C-alpha cells in the first residue's frame, strides 16, 4: 500500500487532432517513453515557457521604471535603494 503522502497520478482523457496524436505517438516511440510521459514533458515545457514570459514582463516593467528614475547601473541601483557599500 502506498504511503498516504505519496504523489498520485491523476488520469484524464484528452483529445488531440490526428496529426498531433501521430506526432506524440511517434515521439514516445522514438524516445522510448510512454505517451503519458511525452504529454507530461510537453506540459512542463509549456509551463516553463509561460513562467519565463511572465518573468520577462516583470523584468521589463522594473527596467523601464529604473530607466525612468535615471538608474542605469547596479551601482546606481544600490545607491538608490540605500544598500550598504
């Protein structure tokens, strides 16, 4: 019997267009993985790409704010934030 806190897989049925299903099955065969593992990898990659995009948006926002206040270098940022030298 698995431990009570052990992660458990959740089964879900998904629908794929025929060309994408063929690609996923071929990828699983080529990589020696299950179809489930291929879909998991794809979702992890998608999630990572979204997080990176969100990070870039936040970084862009704060970079623009820094430029607007005249902060262009790390040294200027340290002085602006009152960081000890």
